[in-house]
C-alpha cells in the first residue's frame, strides 16, 4: 500500500470510529459509505440548491445514505442514473425514468429493487448529466473527499467525463453528516475528483475550484480491478488488441 493510501485509510478509520461512537450512523458501517442518521434531512436541504432545481438529469451512487436523494429526484421528475454496485455488470448503470416507473419512487430508488426491475444502460445511451451525487466517508471544505476506498466513484466519474457527459455546468455534490466534514487537509491523488458542494443536515458548504478527471487513469487500475469490472475488461481488451 502506497503512503497516500495508508494516509487515506487512517482518515477513514478515524471517521468510522467517530460516527460509531457518536451514534450518528448505523453500527457496523466500517468499510462502507456511512448510512448517517440525518440522510433524509440532508437530502431535503439539497433540494434547495439552484443546481438541483434546474437540473433534470442526476447521476447518483447506489449507497443507502443517498437513497433519500434518489427518491426526491424521481419525485421531482428528474432522470436518475444509478451505478450497478461495484460496476459488476454490463451495462453498468440503471436508468430510473420518473415517467415510466412500475413501482413507487421509494421502491425503485432502492438498489435491490432497481436491480430487479430497472433497465440497464451503457454510457453511450446516457444523457448529459446535470448533477452528480456521491457518497463520502470524509470530506473537507475544499471539496477533497474520501470514499470507502474501492475507487468505484472515481471510475464512474471518469467514464462520464470520457464520454462527454460532464460539462463545466455539471455540479458534484456529496451528502454527509457534520462529523464527516473535517477541518484539515486530506490526502488526495491526482486522479481524485472534488465535490463542488457539501450538504449536511445542518448546512450547505460551497467548495473551492472544481476538479474533474478527463478520462480513465489506466495506470492506476490493477489487473484485478479491470478484470472485476466487465466494461473495463472489454475496453482493456480493445486497447490491447
């Protein structure tokens, strides 16, 4: 493990422990995006942002903490793209269309239900994204964020950027508990993206200058990671061929 990876993991462990001790997130959440108790309130506060109100296409993570965001997006008539967990299938995104829901928004926004009934789409079938909603373990006021360490959000954002689905107008938001917002520098890789806004149950924090990838950083992907994600395995095969 590289020094920066060790530094990132130390921060995650500290935040998971803090959330566990305070009761601000569900127990047993180490290793995951925290399912914090104020997720519904944070989602409601997110709906007050102009970027939310004008956006029509949302790309959201499948984590439980962001379930209230997905529900509100569908109820507001927004298209929602949700990644297949671990990008483990192809096509790798669920399409949740508010105008064609076989079950209520509260149900289809759940990743288990979406896996059963939602249509999956590939990147080349997706519309340009207005708002990206990601989960975080920790984040600072500059927008530097740490996920759970598996790197899936970075890959998803890189795929969208590579396909031209992100523009200078696309906003990246993370919803977290106040305890996850750290007043310190956080370790950051060159390929890491930053959040534009942090939304907690109590407030909205506007971050610094945007930072987005332009595409996949193949040199950062291990052979095991590539093999585990069908879309990447297919692309790697084409590159090698």
